[in-house]
């Protein structure tokens, strides 16, 4: 059984990798931000703020669906609008500690604090500023192994 998460304001439906109980995930969100492994539309970790409005739906095993498991070509950070044809998200520098980044984002969500995340693109290097008080979710995608 899969759990599908839809977040208000985001067009994507996020299919979980290992979460099989919507009630348990809802209880976790009631305690604070959640870190959920997802496999569609991208493979990575969906970080959900406890302040987000979400729909959590269990999909019966009889549902005909094959997860994509699509991986971003490099370590990537998606925020708010999720992956779209026009937005490839923010490229994270090679060597970014993704587990530490996930912890920083969850802590910022819990405390309502601001963090700065180094990012890079073809145009150059920069920083994205994430306000944990307003950030409803982020997805941290690892590079292909």
C-alpha cells in the first residue's frame, strides 16, 4: 500500500516510498515537521511543515500504478511549487550533506527560523533563503548513485 500526499498550493501528488499508514503520518505531522521518503514525481525526501495543509490518502494495492522513481540528474532542492516542466529546482553544490540539510530545514520549520542554502546553476553560484515560518514543504533529491 502507498500513501499519496497532496500539499495545498502545490500541483504535485507525492507518492511515498515506505509510509503505508496515513494515520501515522498525520500523527507525526501533529507533533512537528515530517521527513518522508518519496518516489514520485521524484525520488527524494519530502520535508513537510506541521503548518502545511495536506491531504494524506492511502492507495489500495489493487490500484494500477508504477512508481517512476525518477531521479534528478544532480542533488536538487525543490520548494513550494514542486517540480514542473519550467522549473528544475535549485542545484545543490557537489558534496552537500543532504541529511544535514534535511535536518536544518526541519529545524527551521519547527522554529520558524531562516536558513541560507548554497545553490548553483549554469549562471553561477548563489544562496536561497528559506523562511521556516512560511515554508510549507521542500524536497531534497539525492544525485543518482
